[in-house]
C-alpha cells in the first residue's frame, strides 16, 4: 500500500506539473482575485468580488467594481463628484481591457455617470478603441446613457474657492488617498481584465487628458503574463508607457512588485521634478501574485481574494 501510495503521489505530481495545477488545487483552474488602487478601492472590490466569487468573468467584475467609485459623490477624483477643470466643467476619462486584448476607451467625456460602461461599448460595438469629447457623448446618448450634471455642490464650491488665486499646483496624494481608480481581476477561468476611470487632475486645462484612458499607459492587460494599472500624474506615466512597461518586465521574469519598482525608477530617471509628484503602479500576474510601488509614501491599494478579505496595503515607495 505504501508503494502504491508513493506511485500515485508521484504520478499526480507529474500530472500537476504538466498541466500547471497544484495538488491542493485540483479541479480549480484559478483562485479569483481583484486588486484596485487607493482606499476607495475597498468598496469597489466588494462589487467585483460578488461576480468573481460566483465564477463570473473578470471583465464584468472590473466594470461593476469601478462603477461604485464613479457613482460616489464623496470621491472627488472619479466620476460624479469629481473636481472640475479650471473652467468649472467635469470631464471624465476611462478605459477597459479584456483577456483577448480587446479594449475600449473614452476621454474628455462630459455628463455621463459611468464612462467605464461607455468605454466597454466602444470596445464591443465599434471598430475603434477610443472616442473623445462630443463624439463620445453622442455615442453614449445614442446607446441609452442619461445626460446628467456631475458637478456636485461640494465640487463647485471647491472650484470657486480655487478661482480666487487660480494657482495650478498638483498636490501629492491629493484628497487623502482619493485618486484615479485602477482595477485588475483574475477570474476562476484564469483570465485577466482591467479597468481604469477618473475625472483627472483638478483644475486642469480644459481638454487635458491624462494616462487613465490610454491603453498601455494607465492600463494594460496581457493574458499570458499579467496586468498593470497606474495612478498619479498622468503626464509622467504617458511618457514611459508605464503600465505596458510593468507587464513587459513581468514577462521577463520580474515579480509584480519589482516590475512596478523598475517602472517607477524609469520615471524618476527621466521626469524632471519627480520629487514633487506622485506616481504609483499596481500589478497582478497570471499566478495571482500582486505588488505595487510608488514614488512617494502614501499610495495604498486594496486586495480581495479567497485568502485576503478585502484588505488595504501600503505600496512601497522610492522616497
């Protein structure tokens, strides 16, 4: 019996190596996990986990998750309640990407509560990747979205107070850890998807677009390797195509955290004045391993999985 047990265990071990399954995870392709940027990612993760825990798709999970942040008027850097540009207008950017490299994006979009859902429709219903401005709004309205006023009394008051001096100076970790929400999920079928949505920098020039709706900068998903998203000053992220860089570094064998660190260091090498800005990256690989890294202290991220019950973690920083 001992010899039979040994042979059985040995064959099972060989089989698990061939098919990429551990002995304690037979019959399960993957353990689902969702990660997202900043403290408000905790509430977003709950909505995403409702889908993932029922063997739902990662794509559906990330859309449902970030919609929570988009609709929360207390988050002043995402969606409804987001602080306006210097002309007093709330303009939104968002993108989404699935396991097959399908992606959709909207930028400089006004009056729509859930730009992430418009971005998904761009991905699914058009031959394009990105729609912007009036074109994006027209597309949203023709597809049943409701035109709404997204400028809340709180945001309007803050804008009018800013107008007294009209000084444009981005603040590190602005709004007490409220910033762009980027979310990445791995579902039970082993597929990755990601979403990113924001109202952008407060008091930005009218028409400014950051990294959040740009595939490869604010978000990138490669189902063979992993996915990454970014937060912070988008101009620095765009210049390094940051999220794509993180994924490619993971492809080369770096862990998610080390890949994020290398991307941050690249920005610090090339972006003059990096000491005055914040940029953070968050990454998840195909194995379900995750990590983050940022320039300044203060960046945090939320994790929800079968092992981590929606906890907040501090990202390691260079400074």
